[in-house]
């Protein structure tokens, strides 16, 4: 995907959002039609105006600028791998609980990112979890996600 | 009374309380997910067993320390420990990438110290007078204050195209802030039936996603955060950059003033100081690329907020921000009712508490200067080990604010969106400004219109409002003129 196409895609999405936002204020109670609904309508109108302006500039400069390819990740395998691992980790927190899910996530993410020494992977993972247990759970009593399976 | 207060403060137990409070504050502030508000609130039951003064000193120390501590991970890992450190991350992290993380930490601690000392001095000398001034601000002024903050968006852009994109980003931030309960009618808006969204999109997860998770994803292609490791150990020899005192003074002033206004927090103070410093800088083009002036202004701003926020808290019982609200709870459980009596009947304790803020600032200054070279070494950790650990703390930080799994998904979504938006030239700083200022702008706008029976004249017919309009214009005209001039130049 080129950078310019991505811009066009985002701006179109924002324009749709602006229209939906404006229309949604019709369902606001009458008591706030002159206050918060007005504010939201203003946001919708302003967003539509500036997106249209940006689109106008986009079309105006289309011939002048060379469109460059947009690279989201330099190493896509690691980038998307980490993202999906984070997604899986977040989902698993509700089932496995914080400690078990983290004990799986940390070494897997380290291996994915190229860590090779098993000792440093194990020590870092265990050290971080011990620190969280002592400081967050025991000392400050911060509630951590609990699993439904364990 | 001042002498008695000094006597009460300079006892071993009181000084120890300030030291422990400040050190704990730096640690708490340095960890995403642990906030100064949480730490002060957790301390309240602990202080039951202590003398009231010792408890207050502990809480004051935590407040000062946490406000500084937030800048450490913001500079080294682009992971703000507290929301107030976001503006610091904008300049601090690029400095770390260039191998000047140590210097960035040094600038941060000195600016934090100066801002903190200045605001404590203001609190000590003119608290009651300033509190009465702050009370004259009504909804129209709060709306204009939000506009004043949003005016900073214009200075984030350097050409016409960027300006439009920065405004769009700011508007998206304002729209994100609309999600949740309508402040006037109590109606639920855009929540998709999710109870976790009833209070709106939580600010901290969005921040963590946009700054921390996005950065960690970006770092997956590198082996180390910094490219030049030779400078990381030179912190003790690196002198402070020239002209750094101006943004520090500016940030201290802005932070203290913003802090005095109830409801305006350290995050807004830091962003406003940062934007004004950028506007007044001789090298605004270096902002966003690792300019120490930005760190100085932002850190002086958020620490200036500490003393400022205590002005209405101690004199009127109106907390300046959420930490001050928790501290107010601490005062009340010890039977200390804010108001004139706090400065007369309980004057010894109150003045000892105010003066302890000076000591707390000295404690974190020494701690920061001594520890900065060691903190800076964090950036040398191989990314293969660092990224998973920071991601774990980011997930934990997103969850811990509201104990909500949904917040973790918000953080992940914001992280991915931030990368896409940044690559296409949209401004994350403007988006965050919109998100922070959205609730203040909406409530101020709606309440003012109700007060003025639907007439917009209410935004113009009060002296404070006129003064704010003048400042807004002063901030807007130069950057717009500059962009116009750039456009005319072939």
C-alpha cells in the first residue's frame, strides 16, 4: 500500500465518522440539544470540513508528489508476530490468569524477537514475575487479572 | 509559627518520612499503571497509625516524587510512567535514541526540581490570594482554557498540510473523549453497551498504546534502542544545554498557574508549557527530534503543578487534581479541615507540610542526579529482552487503572492505530491533547451555554474570558503567519 492511498483511506473513514457523528445527535434528549449535542455537532462539522480540505489538498498535489510505499514494519515477521502474541496474551489473561499467561508470553516473545540464551530468558521472565508479585500484588495490593480456568 | 513548623519538620522521623515518601514516589511514578493518586490513596490507611504530620509528609513526598518519576521511563523507553510525562516522552525518547538519555534525565530532574521549588514557594507565600482568584473562573473560562490548550496544536505543525492533519488529529482526540456518559443529561453515548466504556475511553490505556506499545512494535526491527552507545556513560561530564533556563522558568510559571485552577491537571500543564516553549524557542524545528528545551518546559510544568494544585486544596478544600483530592482525603481523616483554620489553628502542621515539599524536591534532585547514569543504562538492554518486559508492564498498566481487560484491547488498538497515523503524517501529540482537553472543553461549553441561556456572548463578556481570548490569539497568530509566509516563499 502506498502512503498516499493510506492517507486517502483514513480521510475517507474520518469523513464517514463525521457524518455518523453529526446524525447521531438527533437521538440526544431535547434538554441537551442546545449544549452537548451542539458541541458534538460542531465536532462532526469541523472534522468533515478539515477532512474535505485535506482531500482537496491531496488531489491538488497528487501530480506534484511522488507516492512512496508505506512500510509499517521493517521486520514484518517480528512486528506482526509480537502484535498477535500480545493479542493472544490479552485474551488468555481472562482464562489463565496473570501469572500463567505472563509466564508463557514472556519467553515466547523473547524467542520470537531473537533472544537465544535460555538462562537470560528464564532469569528475566522469573525476575519480572517475582518483582510484580512482591511489589504489585503483595506490597501495593494492586488487583491483577484472575483466570477463570485456574 | 514558621519557626515552630521548621522545628517540627527537622526531626529525624519527619525527615525520614519525607525521604521514604519521595523515594517511593519516584518508584511508583516510574512504573506504568501505578499512579501518584493510587499511591497517596493507599497511604491514607497507613497514616492512621502515624502522627498526622508524619502521614502528611509521606503523602507530600510521594506526590512530588511520582511527578518526577514518570519522566524516567518516558525518556528511556517512550513509556510514560504517568500521563503527565507524555510531553517529556516526545523529546526525551529521541534523545535516548541518539545516546543522550543520561543528559535528558539530567535536564528532566533539574527542571522538575526548579518547577517543584517554585510552586512550593508560591504555595507558601501567596496561597490564600491565589485561591480566591482561581474561584472567579467559571465554565466559560474553563472552556477557553481548553481552547488555549488546543491552540498548541497549531504550533505542532510546520506547514499547511501538516496543520490540517494536526487539526484533524486534535478533533479525533476530542471525538474520542465524547464516548461515555453525557455530562449534562447522563445519557450513555457511543458505548456499544460495554459497561467499561460508561466512564469514557480511559486515558491511560490510550496513552500507553499510542506511545509505549507502538514504540515497542517499531523496535522489533532493531537490536538496541540507541545507535550510539559511546555517549551513554558520559552524563556526568555533559554540561546542561545553553538557554535551558528559559523553558524551565516558563514551565514553572505555567505549571503553577494551571495547577491552581481546580480540575486542570499536571498533564495539561506539561503540554501547555511544552507548546509555549516550542513557540518561543529559537529552534522550533528541533522539537520532536530530541530538544532538551521541550523536556525542561514539560517537566518544570508538571512539577510546578504540585504546589499549584495544593493552593485551592489547602485554602478552599477544592482539590486541584486527582492526587490533591486523595491528599485532601488524608487531611480530612486526621481532622484537618481545609480553610483559614489550617493556616492559623493548625498552622504549624500546615507550614511544616508546605516546607517539606522543598525537602522532597531536594531528595529527588539528588536521587535523580546520582541515579541517572544507572537509569540510562536501561536503554542498553537488548530489545529481545526489553520489548517483552515493557509490553508486559504496558498491559499491566492498562489493566490496573480500572481492572478492565477491555482497556488492554484499547491499548493494543491505539498502538496499531498510532503507527498507521504517524506513518501518514497525522500528529499523535495533537490527538492526545484533544483526548485530555475534550471533557473540560465539552463540560465548559455546555455549562456556559446553559448559564448564558444559549447566548454565545457569555464567552466574551467577562474580563477573565477576554484576557484568555487575547492569550489564545497571541498563541495562534505567529504560527499561522509563519505557515502563510512559508507558503508564499517559492
